[in-house]
């Protein structure tokens, strides 16, 4: 991988195991939208970005050297050897090899912990278009403006001042009371996400589950996508079925320290290939 800095953009060449569509459309994030062929625009950590890809060259528009090194390099997990991880995971099971070959460009995004927590609270019993719509309305209503019709994700402190009735225009349904509870606990440091990030997985999960509406799946998504805990293996309906049908003799622990990356390959592969389960 080579990095070239220009005035208002950063160009990365010879990038491997990196595909924008696979990264943004695999269900791990909700604030990126396709604007053109192989081009996405979105917001993370209060920064707006337009990113495009042609073969193994990735261009980050509206990005300077400082933002690339301090935000986007880690956000896109560019310091991690996904080629080596894929090789290791492929050796564990032939179906896992198929799954990672189906979407070899997936990377686990390193998202802001509060945004990940709030987003996956909203994701419960929901589909991706609706999740994105709720989060977009949330950001427009309560996030700080950061550019032309763009808004940062609202802080826990800002949302802690909201009531369930205040959130009614978001059309988030039963999730509104969970958003308020999470925001209040995080804003008052009853739930300290910075400290939770340092905890072992079991302890961190228990802490996160003190928030109303946060069960093991939302807690594990928060840890995997917002805290860099790649050993986490979130289990929803798709994943439970996938493990029963495709990996009947394995447990998440069998996938090791990169179980979360394996989970993302399996989740996307299963969701995009429902015929795998037609006889089950």
C-alpha cells in the first residue's frame, strides 16, 4: 500500500482486501451512501468524506494528511493484514473459505463507540433502509452541522436532554426509550465507553447490557464495530441459522481472535445467498 497526499485528497494505491461496496453494504454501518459508480459519501467522527475506488486505487476526497493519519487510516482498518487473516480463516472450514471469497474486500470499520452503540440499538428488529432513515433524521435533528447538508452524529450529552416524546419524529418506535436510556447513562458516566473498551469481552458485555434494550447481540456489535474487539461474534437470526446449517459442529470460539471478521463474511454471505437455507 502506498499513500500519496495532495491538497484536498489522499490517494492510496496497491490496496488489497478492500472493496467499498462490500465494506459499506455488509450491514456494519449506516451513514454511507453510494453517490456514483464505486463512490460513497458519508460522515464519521464528525468528518465528512467522499471516497472512490478504481481497482486497487482508493481516493479520499476532502481529506488532508492529518485527517487521514488520525481518523481514516484506523477507521478503514488499513493497518491490519486482511490477506493473512483470510488465509488463516479459510483453513478452518470450506464454507468459511467460500464466504470470504464471496466478499474478499470486507474490512471491519473502527467506528466511534457511542455511534456504534446507538446505531445498533436502533438496528434491533429493523431493516437497513429503515435504520439508515432513522439515523439520518437523528443526525439532522440533533447533530452538529459540519458542511453542506451534512451533520455529525449527535453526542450522548445532547440526546440525554431529550425525552421519548422528543424523539417521536424520528419514527424509531420502541427504540426511543432505549436511545434515551443509553444517552443518559453514557452522558453521566454511569456507562463509561472509554473504560469498557479496555475491559475483557465478558466484563464489557455485562456493562453494556446494563443499558435498557441492550442484549448480547447489540453489546457484541458495539464491541466489534465500535471498540475494536475482533473476537466478538454477534449472533442474530441470520447468524444463528448460518451456524446451525453451515457450521453445525463449530462454535464462535472456534474462529479464534478474528471471529468478528469471520462473522462478517458469514453474515454477508448468508444474507446474500438465502438459497443456502431453503432445504433447512
